[in-house]
């Protein structure tokens, strides 16, 4: 068989090998989707309501008991690990791997009015919802006039 005509399996294996070499030489360039995925996983939506700071982490494929959520010195930290669902083995060929797998850590800076003692978290349908209540002293209150 001529070297010009290779099977698609050989071609993809060669492309993956070349991508791995590039990732080793230029690790911070974001040369592939694999090198970018870990930095932004899970994807976050952050907002406020009159009484709380709301964080939604879009993170399918996680086990709730493997999530680590901490609040310390005004920082909300979301950490954990998502396992790869690809079969591991010597005879396995992966042609594309765009889904992030591995350890992750996201840090959200909380505003000063966040109350670190009042944090609730739930995980359902691939969405982690975290609510950090605001301090009672920062909420508007009505003053009665005598």
C-alpha cells in the first residue's frame, strides 16, 4: 500500500499524535479544544437577586457526591472531577475527544454583602445551582416613623 493512501483510522491516529506533540511544545496556546476545555469547565452563569447571589454551573456527567463546594475569604470554589466515558485500552482508537474529562476548579469572587454561613447547593439534570444569601444587614429595611 502506498504511503499516500492510508486508512482513515491511521490518519486520525496520526493527527492525534501530531496534536499531542503540539500540545507538549505549546501547552498554553490553546491549540486544541482539549487544552481549552479544562479552563472553562464547568460553564458558569452568575447573577444576583435582591436577597442572594445565584451561581449556575452547567456540568453534565458529574456525580453530586464528588463535587466540592467551599466558601473562604470571599471566594466560592467549585471543584471536582468528571470521568471520561471513553473505553480505555490498548486497542482503543479515539478520533475526536471534545468533551472535557478530568479534575476541574472554578473560583467565583463573591461581593462583600454575601453571607458565607448561608449557602445552599443542589445538582439536578447536569446543572449545579448555588445560592449564597446576602447579609441581613445589607438588605433594605423599612423604618417605622413614631
